[in-house]
């Protein structure tokens, strides 16, 4: 059983910044849930639960965890927590109801397929370059979400089908509300790559040469602020906790850091191939930490009849890079250039949803007479239901 890092902050997250919002609406109905209940009192009475003599926490379970149900008789401290929750909901999750509404559900169950690979390019010139690509990694998982809390299990496909343990880790924690989105990623891999181009070897054509003397460890985090947060919902495209009713875009700004530690050793290559190495070096180390500012744009396209949502976002980053002494370049202070680009397509049908999204995290390293690029490409497929 894998419990996401969100569980560590369940008390704070569940009280302050919920995954849903106070409207609890659908694209077909833009009326707050309080009004819906008021205009349909007969149906409410038919479904009411007798709470007399029942502890408040059992009342909450019986009504489906609708914390603002007036029938729940909270003691003083839980009532205070609900008020804090409502304050956080107003401050961090308010939207223009003509553009964004809540789903009206606190729970989600999801199945997810996550795929990713790494790409490296060392370039002295367009013809004199080295291209390396990792194998295609695949994970599958199932998750149960309540507001901002997620519990799930993720398995590596290679392990399930008896291909041995893959020397890799991939951890992600993210949090999204109307105003901002924060993310932390940790990735480590070793070996399991192949060389696809080696200068003019094989006439400069595509090759496939297994290469295992490579290791990579990266750690990065960022916080992005959505300036048009009253009309644009990032959660509608990536968290499935909102409905975007009208198309809207927003400028995005933020800050973050990026740590990279990459080592490549080509000593094990045949002598014939080593003679084609760009720069004629057999060992490269890229170890540095960036402190960057992000700036970009995001847009949600709503396709009629409001069931399809298409999101695109691009946020390049520039800033200061500190290169450690192990790196191949002598200067410790450098210019940092990175980028984060993503797109997503979401389909909603009543309580059901399905999504596909793609993401690219790219980093550029200027080493004087050469340029080094490394990127992580990922795609995910998600299906689920709200209840």
C-alpha cells in the first residue's frame, strides 16, 4: 500500500484547500447546492437520516461527508475546523460560476497508467552530436481520493511480468487550487538506455546500441500562480475536481529549483565507436542546481456540449545555475534555461471521466564549446468516477 505525501498533511489540506469547492455543480446546472436542496426539500426529506442521539462523526459518515450539512451537530472544535475550511474555500477556491463550477462530489476512484522516458543530447555541432534515449518505463496504479487526500498503489509493469526489478524511482507530489499549483518531483535511473546517434558513425544514421554506464538523479519543484484564477481552472484539466464551462486562459508566473546529477562513461564502448564521440571525451558529468523564475501561459478549450476539455500550458524558466566542481565545465556560475510544457484532454460524462495528458520537462546546459540537453517525456491515461 502506498500512501501519497498528501496524507501527511491531511488535517491541513482537508480543512484549508479542498479538492472540490462550495458550489457542487455540474455543467448542466449552475445552481449552488444549497439552492438545489432548498428547491427540492421533498426529495431531501425522503432521503434524510435520523441524527438524534448519533455522534457527530457518525452523522458526517451517514450524510456522505457533506461537512456543511446543517443537520450535523458539531462540538466546538470540529465546528471551528469547518469554519477554517470554509474560509480557505473562499480564499483559495473561488471561481466565477459562469466559467467554473465544482463537481458536487468529494470522492473519486481512479485507475491510472503512467509512461515515461528520458532523452539526452550532447551537441558540438548539428552533425557532431550524441543522442541517447532510455527505455520506455510503464507504471499502473489505482487511487482513492477524498478531497485533497489520496491513497493508492502503483506497480511497475516490468516487475509484474517477471522482467526483474527496474533500477529507477519516480516520485511526485503536487497540489492544485484556484490560485496556484505546486509540484515536487524526484527521479532516479541507472542504465537501461541506448545510443541512437554517435556523430558520423554509421554515416550519421540512426543506430541502436545498448548503453548502461549512465546514471541520472534529478529533483525539482515549483510553485505557479494563475493570474486569471477566477475564470481559469487548472484542476478541471488535471485533478477532475472542477468543470470548466467556458473557455478561458491565464498568464502563469512562479519560481522553482532544479537539481541535476548526470554521469556518462563511454569507456566500455568499442574503440571504433569511441573515435566518433563528440569532443573525443569518454566521461561526462553534469551536476548543478538551478534557481529559476517561470513565466508562460495556459488555456482551457471547452468543446460543446461541455463534455470535452482541452488544456495546453507552456512555462519556460530562466535564472541562475550553480555548477558543482564535478561538472565538465569550469565555471560555477552559469545561465539556467529550462521549460515545462504540458497538454491534456478530458472527457466528462455524468460521474465518469477519462483523461490523457502529456508533459515535457526540458533542461539546457551550455558547456562552452558544446550544448547538453536532457528531457523527461511522460504521458498518462486516467479513467475514474466521482461519488
